[in-house]
C-alpha cells in the first residue's frame, strides 16, 4: 500500500508539501555519507594535537634536562636529549602528514557537495543558500582540516629544525 498525501492544486491531485525535517526533504549536507565523521575530525584536529604533544614533551624534557635545580646547566643532564626530541618531532610530523592526507582525501570525495541532487538547490536565494541550508558542511570541514594540518605541519617542521639550530640549554 502506498502512503502518500495529496493536495488539490488547481483541481488536480498533487503531492502535498513535506514538513521541514522529514526524510523526503533531504539533508543539508548530502555528501556526508561518503566519508566517516572520524576522518573529518582526525583531519581537523590531528595536526594541532600532534604539534601540542611535540611542544609539551620537548619543552618539558629540555627544561628538566637543563634546569634540574635552581641554576641552569651548560649542557643537558639527559643523555641523547636531541635524539629523544627528534623522535618525538618525527612522530608529530608523521601525524600531521597523515591528517593532511586524510583531509585531502575527504575533501576530494565531497568537493562536489551541493543541494542540486536533493531537489532543494533553489529553495533559497543563491546569496543565502550556503548559510540557510548548511550546504557544503562536510566539504568545508574537510578543507579546514587540510589547512590546519598543513599549517601545523609547517610549525612542527620549524620546531624540528630548531633542535639542530639552537643549543638545548641555550648556552
């Protein structure tokens, strides 16, 4: 049995308009099923999180090695301090690259996201369509992930270079 509502329009039976929020209306981000939500979030916060861990671990490790007491030392007390800091930095760089790659892939899959496929493309004025329907949310989050991951990849690379350009204890 077919359960569809009809309304009389000019003496003809036509499907009744759907209430907002019903399944027939469509979703404002129609491409959201193409990528998992976890990939979007990893791409968006993976780079900043990796840089944060790099900065926290390397700074605290160096600070404790160079200032174990009230007076600073001329050389670090921890053997292989640069090697440990370099390993942490390489891990941070790898996470930033992975987050950028995941974000790029999710953006590539959703780059054509728009309302035309749902039949709601002309529901709003073109100037307000993106704001009113949330069009392109998945695409936007993926592109934001690419930008943040690349930015923090550069910042992590600069922090890694500083391991070889500056003395750990600053003397």
